[in-house]
């Protein structure tokens, strides 16, 4: 069995400039995944689309698998923020309304995915 590729970032971006670089890399990865698929998402392609050097990519991520994990984590955070906002809106509603909201999470997920895809589609390529 071949070894699994590393999926944890090498280091955290602590300064604003480095956070901008990491965000650009994650966004570029998401755009490539959505538009072209996993096989086209090479580290060289991701760095080029993000507008950063390949060295900067490897400073923060060991490979494309770690970037894909970062995209998934970002999506999870966005989904949770949508769910929390929806639940906050119905917090003072009658119990039946809260139950309906809690029992049907799919609209939350569709909304978060649609919001993410709209953002990716609007992003410059």
C-alpha cells in the first residue's frame, strides 16, 4: 500500500500578508477543483492561478492533498455559519418551527454550497 500524502498544513499564516497568500491558494484550489477537477489541480497550476510562487505554496502546504483538505475545511466553516445564522433566526420561534428547521438541514447545505459556487464563479480567473 503506497504511503498516504500529508494533508496537514506545514505552518499557520500569522501575518496579514501570509494569510492573504494562503487564502489565494485555497481559493485557487477550489476554483480548479470546481472547474477542472482533482486531476488538473497540480501544485504548479494552483500556484499559477493563485498568483504566487510554487515556493510560497510549499511553505504552507506539503501538496495538493493538503490544499484540498483546506478547501473542505473552509466549506465546513461556511456551512456551519449558515446553519448557525438560520438557527439564530428561529431561536425565538415556537418549538414546532425550530423542529422543522433542525430536521431539514439540506436547505442550509444547498444555500452554503450555492454561496460558495457563486463566489468561485465571480472570482477572477
